[in-house]
C-alpha cells in the first residue's frame, strides 16, 4: 500500500512517486534529476524554472515557476525549453529620444492583438499586455511600476503569437525611466556627488583588493 506521504507525478511523460509537500523542482531533485541541481535560486526570484503543467481532470495547461508550484497527485509537467529572446544592444546614456527609440528596438510592440494570453501565464501576476499598452503610449513610469516583480522568466514572450518580448520591453522602459526620465531624488543626488568626489574611495579600494578570482570548480 502506498504511503500517504507520496504522490504520483508525471514529468515529461514518465511517472514518478515523490514526497508530497515538495515543489515541482524539489520533486525533480528527489528523483535524482541532477540537471536541476544548480538551476537557479529555488526561491521564485531568478525565473530559470519556467514550467508548463496540467492538473488531473483539467484540460487547460497552466504555466508557473517549478520552484513555487507544489506537487499534487497526478500533476503532469515539463520545463519550457530554454531559449534567449533577441536582446537589442543599447547604451542608456546614448539614446537621444528614449520613447521613440522603443519602436526602433521593439518594432513589434505595436502589434499586440489584445489576446490576453500573456496575463494568464505570468507567475508574478503581472499583466504584460497592459504593460505593452503603457509602453507604446510612452508611460514608462507605469511600466516600471507594473513590472517591479518580473523575474524575467520569459513565459510572456514564449506564448505571444506576435513575437512581442514584454519582459525586455519592460526592462528597457524601466531602465530609461530610472536613468533618463524621472527626477532623481535629492538624497540619491547627494550620494552620487559624494561617490564622484571620492568620499568612499578608500572603502571601494578595500573591497576591490578583497575580490578573489573564481575557481575552475565554481565556474564548472
Ligand atoms: S512579465 Fe513575463 S518575464 Fe516577467 S514574470 Fe511575468 S511572464 Fe515572466
Ligand atoms: S500574448 Fe502578445 S498579442 Fe497577446 S496580449 Fe500578450 S503581448 Fe498582446
Ligand atoms: S529556480 Fe529561480 S525562480 Fe525557480
């Protein structure tokens, strides 16, 4: 007889028995999937464990982060294949018109069909579709606020039939807002002036001297 403490899960078409009260990622570690050992933060911060899963008796495939999705009896899941969305190469200090440059770097952003798929897959509860509207209309401050908890998992880009990269659009808008468009707070300006005048140079030199080269083992 099976213990009450174990559940059946289906990972990439194969069935395993694992302890309950684990996350999907924890379950993979338990069954010995070494490839996830150093995958990421295990805490919902790095976005490296994007996953599609289906619960028993449901037809709908859901998306989430494997480190934050609990195992349940009969859950079926697979990792989202790893790929990089093309990233524009830009220097925030050299863009003369940040709002206009959005359309040079991300011309597809205006093609959103309002299909509402991307809000359904975001594990952080962000609405990327609305974020693209605000970005298109140049409201970078709202975009920056909306995407504060984005973990760059890329699920929103993965499901977009128009090839929109909401996570990268949001990162661009947030950077431009912070570096070029918003008024910097007084205390930040004071601190920057202190740093530029060398107030903390001694401490900075001490930190640099303490840096160690990474070992081959750490880089492995
Ligand atoms: S906005 Fe996109 S990249 Fe950011 S957490 Fe949501 S789905 Fe992931
Ligand atoms: S998935 Fe793409 S087209 Fe659909 S709402 Fe999101 S950004 Fe727009
Ligand atoms: S491992 Fe970092 S978010 Fe899941």
